[in-house]
C-alpha cells in the first residue's frame, strides 16, 4: 500500500475511532449494550487497520466486558497513592484496571 494511501486510511480510522468512542460515552447511561457494540466495532477498526488505540480510549474501556468506564456511572475510581496508580473498577463485571500516574 503506498504511503499516501496508508496515511489516508490511518486518519480515517482515527476519526472513526474517536466518533465511536464519543457515541459510546453518550449512550452508556441509557443503553449499555449499544455502547458495548460501539466499543467492539471501534476495536475491530483498530485491529483491521493495525493501529494502536489512543490512551484515552484504551484506558476508558473495560478489557473484560467492553463497557465504557465513566466514573460514578459505570466505574468506581480510587487512588492508590502508595503505589502511584489509579484503580478503575468496572461495575458491570467487577474487573479492575490500574493506570499509573
């Protein structure tokens, strides 16, 4: 694939991932299954285009159940100051995600 076409594909994929992530955040409160479908589709786009998801997206999604982690709504957040990380606990599947700061 030529360089110019690859750059075009990457920019379109990034735009679609951003759009899908925003849609998933918007509908997380009303329809969690639709939100999970948006996340699954977003992951497929990233896999198909062989690109990494942005950190904001990667840290904002539960690895186990693909739900969007919104503090207070779908996730419990606590700070482990001794170990220098933030713990996001998914309220749907109880999986924990540790994000270092």
